[in-house]
């Protein structure tokens, strides 16, 4: 029932985009540059950067990829490509891109520093420490990398790791005494160790340097309301009054107390209480309880919505359209923000032949996750069914730009071009699909059909 939609999505992405010049919008611009002189790499780089700044990450990936085709050892293009992959949540492709750049540019700190930053995102802290240490060996003055190294040490959490973090922070502040991230990280370390006398001036400096830094204000409020046990009542009241001043702007910025962060509301209620503002303390505590309950309900609904989508998929595989549809509607009622429910709904309508509703549903999924390769692929299939072949090719092209290992998308490109009688383009697309998934019988059969039954490559 869902043939073509249920193939594995677990392949790792490759380093460079392997573009098949199929005449769609993103590809045509890139493919037209394949014979370009190396001097045009700078123009492509400018296009790529502009696209990334504008949030057009698919175009950025295409342009960075073509820059690397023209100038394979352009480290800035490799870094840009990795950043664009991260923006579309393809961390595997970003990592492979950076690892290749590190091998090709052993004297450049940039790929190592970005690998360390990616490791932090993946919470692989030992790898982050190794990469960032190597980057700093090449570029000791790189304060961003040193800050990230301190964060990695802190995240590991051991006593020796915290000492290493403080050592790195001292080096950052030795060069830049106003570095807010270093001050914040050090304040957190001291606060976690209940060394509030050391944490407080750092947290105050962070808020002074960055008044809009919500995390800095929360940390300052936390330190202030945790008054020393032997502090005089007037000192406690003074500290709590300062905590109120630090925390109230966060609630005001949220618009209403109901939309404020629950932890902030809890800290603010404590600050009001010890500052002698009992009515405000009670109101803030009530809002905290509401926000906490809302947080719990939201998380429970999100979890339940995902389970319901899985249940709907199982019912669909049993050809229970009505049951699957009912469960998906329940999922959307539980969490209207979850894009997977709309994608599953699109596949359900597609299989039932209601293409208009399928198109509407996949549009909802992409509105919530515009770079998800599966949703782009489903959109392509729907457009293909509608006879909008150019638009379908565009959707499939975006799919392989976001994840170059999406073999299904290459296969569908081949099918469209074969339908049009454009055998050369169809052959190129089928070859790419077979290269990615050499054991898939459908891909091999399609290629063999174009090769006179031999399946031979040109």
C-alpha cells in the first residue's frame, strides 16, 4: 500500500553533492556552471553565503557543492557546506564534510573547531575536547574555540574536567576580560559548586554586558536568592530585591506570566518571598504551577502524538484507512505542531487516491519542517501524481540536496525522465540510485531496461 514510501532512510550522507543535471530550478543553475573557470568559484561562494543568510539552505548547499566541484580544496566552501547541512539538520553530512576538510587541510584550525562545535551539539564531549584541543594547537588565539573547549570540559562534569574548564576560561579572559560566554561558563561552574561569592560577580558582569541574555539573568537570580546562611535579614532582602530586578524583565518579555518559563517563575516567586513581597510571591508561584503543568501536558501530548502516528502507520499497512485516519486526527489534536502526523496523513491520502488532500497535508508537514528529506520526497511523489513533472523534479532535487543519499528520489527522477523519453537523464539518475543502493532490485531493473537488459554502465 505504501510501496516507495517505506524504504530505509538510514544511509549516511556523502561529502559532496553529486548533482544530476536534470533541468530543475536549483540544479540548472549549478549544472550550468560545471564547465566554469575556477575564477567563478568566488561568485558561487557569494551566492552561497547570501542564500544561507536568507535562510535558503538548499540553494546554499547547491552553490557550496558546486564551488567545491570547481575548487575542490576550498576550505571556506567546505565549512559553509557543513554549516548549511547543519541548518537542515543533516548532521551526518556535516560531519563527513568537516572530516574530509580536516584531512585535506591539516594546517587549518577551522574544520577542527567546527567539528568540536558539532561534537558539542551531539554531546560527544571527549571527541569535542580532542577536536578543539587540536584546533587550538594550530590557532591558540581562537577564543571561540577555547570557549567551546571550556564548555566541553564543563559538560563532562568531573572535578578534573571543571578544573580544565576554568583553566581555559582564564586564558580567554586574559585576552578578553569582557567575554560574556567565558564569564557565564565560569559563573555556572562556581554556582554548581556553591561558591556563590565567586559566581556572583561573574553573573552580574554577564547581565551588564548582555542585558537581554535570559540565561545570564536566570543564573544571576538563582545565585542572589540563594543567600548565605549567616547573612543578615536586611542583606537577604537586598539580595532578593536585586534578584527581582534581574528576573522580572524575563517575565515581562514573555508578554504574560502564563507564557514565561516555569523555572523563571519559580525563581521569581522565591525572590518576591524573601524580598517581603508576599502577594507577588503567591501570584508568581501560582503561575509557576500553571506553567509546570502546561509543560508536563505538552510533553505528554508530544510523546502520545508520536505513538499515535506509529499506530496509524501500522493500521495503514493493514489497509485500515478509516482506522488510520481516525488515529492521525487524534495525533494532530494532541500535538498540532508534530510534522510527522501530517506526512503520514499525506501518504494515507495518496494511497487512497485523494491527491488534493495529500497535497494539503504534506504542505502542512513542510511548513513545520521545510528541509526534512522524507517530506520533500513525499511532496515530489504527490506532484508527480498530479502530472506536475517539473515541480516534482524540483522536489526530488531538493531532497537529494538536503540528503545526497536519498536513492528513492534519484529513482523517481529517472522514472520521470524515462516517461519523457529523455534516456540520458534517466540513465544518470538510475545510475546514482543504484550506486547508493546497489541491492535494490527496482533500481537495477530500471537501469537494465535502459541498458538493453544488460544493466551495464556507460
